[in-house]
C-alpha cells in the first residue's frame, strides 16, 4: 500500500477510515437469497431477462465486476448474470455508505456488501477491496459511474476501479487481475413490473497490460479503456 499512500493527495483518497472492514457472506442467507432472487423474484417481476457474454466471466482470476448503474435492481441483476449459480463464485459489493443503514444495510453486509465514500474513498475501503481480490474465489463488484443514472449513456467513471485493480496487480501473484465490463439496459428508465432487461457481458480487461511507472497515468489509461468498453457494449445493445 506504500505506493498508494504516497499518491493519496493526487488520487483523492482520504487518510481517514483506518478501521478494518468486514464483508463476510452469510452461508445460510446466500442459500436462501440467491435461489429466491434468481428463480422467483426476478422472473416474476421482469418481463424478460436476456443475457449475453457469460462465456467471458473469469472463473479463476481475481476480477472486478464493473457494471453500468441504472437502477437499484442492478444489485439483483448482477448476481443473476454472473453470481454463484452461474460462475460458482460469490460477489462482494462496494456500495455507498447510505445503503448500509437499517434493515437493508443488515442484509447487504451479510451478502458481501461494504461501504465506501464515493467522493473521498477511504483507505480501509481500498485495503478491503484488494484483500478480497487476493482471495481465490471472490469477485468484487464496483459500479464505476459512482451512482445511479436514469438514462442511456455512459457517465464519467470514478478512477477507484482502476486504482484498486492496479494496486492488486502489483501483488506479484501469478494470477492476473481482470476487470469485467457489464452493460445493463432496461426497456424503461425506471423499471416497473414487466420491464425487459438486457445484460451484455464484455471481454475482460487484463490490468497488467496497463501497468506503467506512474500510477496516475496507468489509472487514467485503464479508466479510459473501461469507459470505451462500456460505451461499446451499451451502444451495441439497443432495446
């Protein structure tokens, strides 16, 4: 983490929040929520869910899932498209601090979610993300746009995805870190009963290809590559 700390002022990382985070997945909740969501809730609520590109899901490498964010339903659609019933791998979600409050927060934390300040990412969130990527079967979900947008365009991406991926890549492991872009598109800007959904999973981006002597330059280049990939997926996937 020395390299990341030395550049925290230039990458807008906060030095606050040094307590260790926890996002352990509750085995009994996962056994209930995954089948309930995938086989009952989503099929009953949505008119049709079409998924392409599941062959692109990395089954072994450390991976950051980077989806577009158009609805709170995305938190259910992503596990439906790439989660344990498809890939055999559990998902951990980086979510905003407001989403881990109350009953909703209780469930999110026990299903692998942990909070982050999207305006000033704290070091504990970064450390926890890297720790998850070092674990063999964990996949980390980060919505790179940083918020929900009810439209059909790709918004400026936060550089946190690239920074975390690059820092995890410097672990000197033989396992290469990947970023998996996913475009989620709803037939209605605000999904209601019967809305159709299309999910397009792109080719994984190999983070090692973007390493350079400058973390700032590498993160900028990698962020641009991710945005271009999401734009391509989105434009080629009209409803």
